[in-house]
C-alpha cells in the first residue's frame, strides 16, 4: 500500500512539474512549412512575422526580390516558379533586413551572408543528388596551422575507403571562394554526392577530396583575439597576393603533410590535384604555378591571373610552354558568360593561348554561382587522375 501511494505521489509530482514547465513557455505560433516544393516544380515560401510591414523573397533564381503576402495568422507567403531543378540560395527581406528561413534546416555556410538552400529535384535524380549508390564518408578534421593556430578541413573519402585498408588514393585539394567556409563545397557544392555518383557510374576515379578553409587571416585573428580583417578590395593588390601566399604556405607546409600522414594517399605530383572557385581559384593558380613539382592537375573555376602578375611572378609558366604543357596532365579553366569575372578570365585564357600554354575550358551560361560551380566540378572530376 505504501509503495502504491508513493508511486501515485511521484506521478502527480511529475505531472504538476510538466504542467508548470509548459505553462512557463511562451505561446507557439502556427506551424510554418517552408520551402514547400510542388509537383510542377513551383515552390511556396512562408515566413511568420505578424508585426512585419513588408516581407520579400530574395532567391538566386529570381531577377529581383518578390513581394510576399501576409495572411490572417501572420504568415507571409508567395508561390514562385516553376523553378529549374538545382540547388539555390535564398533569404527573406523583412522590413529591409535579410534573414534566413527559420523553417528550413538547410543553409549556405558563409562568413558574410546567411542564406537558406532550396533543392529542386529533377524528374530523375540529378548528379549532385542523393542516389542509391555506395557512399563515401565526410569527416571534419583539425590540423596544426600557421602561427600556432588550429586549422579546419572537411575531407571526403570514397566508398570502400574504410574496408579497403590496403588501397591508397589520389587527392584533390578543393578550395571555396571569398567568404565561403570549408563546409561550402560539401553543403552547397555537394562534392560528396557528385563523387559518389560519378564513381558508381565508372566515370570518375575514386579519390580523396580535401576541402580547406581559405581565409587564413580571419582564422588567425579569431583564435588570437583579434578582429577579422576586411577582404582585400583589389583581387590583384599586394594584400590579396600576400594572403594567397599565406594560404599557399599553409597548404604546402601544414595541410598536405597532415593529410598524407593521416590518410592513405598516393604520394607524388601525378596523384595530387588542386582546384578552386573564385578566390579559391586564384589561390589554386598561384599555388600550382609556384609548385609545379607538386601538382599535375589544376582546375580554375571562375578565376584568373592578370597579365602583369603572370609577368611578375610566373614567367616560367609561359616562357617555357613545352615544359608547362608536359607537366600539367590537366589545366582547366571555366567561367560563366554572366559572371562578373568573365572578361578577365577570358583575357587570361587569351594570354595563355598567345604563349602556347595548353588548357581545357568550359564556358557556361549564368553567373558567379554555385549552380555553375557544381557543373565545373562534375566536368573536371571525370578527368582527374585518368
């Protein structure tokens, strides 16, 4: 009898405690589902903001922000599209302030803007989509970096890496753009799914992909209690070149030794590739041209080096073109026709042609976007280490 009474008292105590806890919580608003992708590829976006005076959708598939309409429950909504299947960043402009979609867990890793991501599926699974194939692993790593700081890497290992313990693999060092993080090629570029699907189809060699953080100065400032420096205003200025050199030193002296000590890599330049988008492409070109003895595969996505910098820093690349052409198993340059770097990138290509330096190229529609960058990775991954 005593045990039964004690159980009842404990049960009542738990119920009262739970009720008190619930009573202390603020009232919840209506459930918001966003983004809501429809069968015809149109999408409904929703945002709960009863007190807002104006809310607009800002999406990379729209030319201008799209006004949203508020209903009686305080939810703003708009239906747009149909939208061409792909992955797009978007955000809301709430009374002029840019905010992410709180109903969406998928986001764009970036130092500056905070966007959400919407993945419009194709009628058949796209090459960057999750497919029913063997999957590699994605690992977050820390390594000793410059000035006593700790660096961060995202590393993809191909399907079967953990089981095939006697097998070693070539490595692709893949760098994101300005304000991106080491996660961007993974979460936005979907490098892991692209490689999974290409490897499963026999179109790409199994490889390790190392995705480093490109803003060494920001990380050093953060870890040493300083203020993150602003991005260089001139891509070809002295500050930008110094920072690129710091990245090069970190990659060559810290990242590569760490990866080759902790992963089953195949040593040597013929088994080492480097590529990058935007700022990461500039870091790629400067690092590769300064270390041709270390890289045989070079991929520049929406990036370039100016003629003055080539003449000042890398004359050996074009003064001995036969040697350059012999050493580079793949030299790739891509850009979109609406990219703000289109003209200087085309100028870089024209300079190389005039000096008889061979390269592969892919010119696409569109601008300086990750939709294009995925296309470039898909194209080049099928050529690397072949």
